[in-house]
């Protein structure tokens, strides 16, 4: 038994219902959630869709291609989301972050974005975990689904337009299987339904493998296959496992069928971009393509894949036991620093996890925050984001989401702003801050964004305590300077620096900001 077939993610949510038998009839997609965030990144300014060309690396073409949407002014994106057998590690959230930045950039460029990110809430690993813990399978899935929600929210990912659960779309899966069987691309055997890989000439074009080199899919050693490389669309019911009624008997969906069916429902026969981690190219995305195109869909026009977070050179993975949970990381580091750390490398570059790299990210973001704070204090008011980002930033983002190059523009603009502050040129400093805020908004890193305001408020009391202590030390340093005891003054400054504090001497006296930890 499973949750309601037409269930799409809503907030607030309750645990999914216990199973019913046959799926209900097909339902139309619900209206997307209204975007009420009101953030500056979503402003439609002088850059209208079609005026500029965004270029993306397409895995299927093995090259960077000019992006042109199916529907003028609109972009449709499907991202393979969480398989909720365990709480998320930072590698999982990196994928969500990368595509959050993509979505924000398309929105800044004036496109209306439909963003679908699914939840795989029925899977072999979920069933195994439930049996090990003696808990209902849906309870395991729901608990971890909420953990993923918390992780995405903590790191500032905007909610998707649709967030469908796999178990809510059995009806659509049955319809797709029926169509594949009718077209001669799938067959039933002992209650299972398999995709006939030799019936589809385009199989393996994405991963560019040779069919004769493939082995039987892992965990699919059931009898009745015409070819050992055929993969399961539907798995026959087993004792103690959840199951749904179908024309071929009770059972549960295969992993690959879920995404093809949900993408078809929410984005139609063709859509612009399909995304996911690099590890999904084969077999998951390869099998999605086979199912969808054999069914008659054009499916995705671009395939975009993000690289992994690694540890000691190996992909961070639940199964390898080398993962770092998001829930633990946010206890050690501010979420905005984690977003900076995970979101600022190029999405196709591996990130080797290290504490040193996190400290560097912390220090780099602190320099940006310090500049923002100083200009706001100097201006005596809130400085709104500029209507347009600098051309160099836009050029970097248009070129396959070149965030590292875009980030260099941000830091260069911060340096210009600091120089303006040092020269007491308030107008120039304010202008640079407006540009910095516009750029940071695209990356979801604006420290003045309401999302991060709560984080700042929660640390305000601690900041006040630290400020009092540091000012006592700075008074001792000023006394030493007044006595021309430069050695003592420099020693105090150096000790504060070793503690992660940056001391700046100005006409109004010394001030401190947080640098590296």
C-alpha cells in the first residue's frame, strides 16, 4: 500500500497515508506554488530572454551549446531529487544548490522558470532500511524527506515549482508501461515488467557505451528476462513489501520509470533541461531517455550534470560511509558559509572536502560581509541592489554558469568599494555595494537578504559580547600606541589576527571584523 496517488508536495505536510490498492485515475498537475519571495534576484530588468545567449554544457553532446528554450521566455527544468533512505549529506545538497543558482540566473535574465525536483520515496534501500529498523517504509521516507527539506531551506534553496513524490504517481507509471508494451518496447514476465533494451536503437547514446559490454543491472536477477541487460520498469510484489495493483499484478515501481513518468506529467512531452549528479548519467538517465523516447516523448533537450563532493578522492556516499551530514555541518558552520563553499566552485568541478577549504570560504565571505556592513553604516541607510549586474559578471554566468569567474568580479568590486571607503568617497562605496548586492542575490548569498537575516539576528547577542571583549583589548592597544609602544600594539593586533579578527585603523578609531577562523 502507498500514499495517495495524486499527492504532490505541499506545506505544511503530514505523513503519507497508508496504502490503497488500485491507483486512482489520472489527475492534472496542480497549480504551481506562487513565488512570493520578492528577492532582488528575480527582477526582470533590461536583459530580456532572447536578447542574450546563455550557454550550457550538454552531457549528451559533450560540448557547450547555446541555450534556446522550447517556449520563448520560459525555461522548464527537471532535477532528480532525493532518494530518501537516509538524511542528506553535503554532496546531495550541492546538486540542489547548483541548480538553484541556474534557476536564479535564468530568472534574472527574464525567463519564467518551471522547476520540478522529485522525491523518490519508494526504493530498495528504503525498504531494506525499514526492515532493519522495524519501522514502516513510509515513516523512513517521510523522516528523511523532512531532513532534505531542512537542508535545502537552511542553505537558501528556493522551493521548486513542483515537488512530486514517486508514490503519488503510480497511475502515470502504469499508463507509461501500458504504452511501452503496446509499442513493443516492454514486456511482462512473472509479474515484473521489463524494458527491452534491444528494441530501442538510441539506447546508451547519453553514456556512449557499448551494449555488448554491459552487465545485468544490479539487483535484477529475476528470471523471465529476454536479455539480462533489460531493466525493470515494475517489480512484482514480495511478502512484506509495499505494493500497488496494476494490470500485470501487484508490485512496485522501478527507480527509472518514476522520473520519466513525473517529468511527462509536469513538463509534457518535451522540456528544456534535465539535471542531476554525474553519477546518474548511467544507468538512471540513460534508462529515463529510453523509456520516455520509446513512449513517444521528445524528453529533455539539454542534459546538465553536476560533479561530486569527494573525500580522500572518493565520491561522498552513504554506502561508502564517508559522508558528512548537513545537519551536523550547520552546527559547526553558518549555513551561508556552507552555501558559499558548495555553490561557488564551478558546478562541473569536483569539490574535495576539507576543513581548510571551509575556513577559507568562511574568511572570504566574512570579507564580503564586512564590506557590506561598513557601507551600510557609512550610508546610514539600506542600499538596494543595482538594477543590473556588472557586464563581466553577466558574461561569466552566461558562459556555462561560470560562478568562479563571477565570484572574482564580486571580490574585485568589494576591493573597489573598500578603496572608496578609505578615500571617504561615500557615493562610490554605495554604488559598489549596490552592484555587490545584485551579484550576491543571483548566487543566493546576499547577507542583507531576509533569508539570512534570522541567522544574523541569532548571532547578534554573541556578537555584542565579543565586541565588548575585543574593545577592551583594543583600548589596551590604543594606550600602547599613544605611548609609542609599537611592539606591544603590534603584538595585540597579531594575537587578535590569530583568533580570526581583522583590525582596521581608521580616522574614527580602530574597528574589527571577523576574518578566518
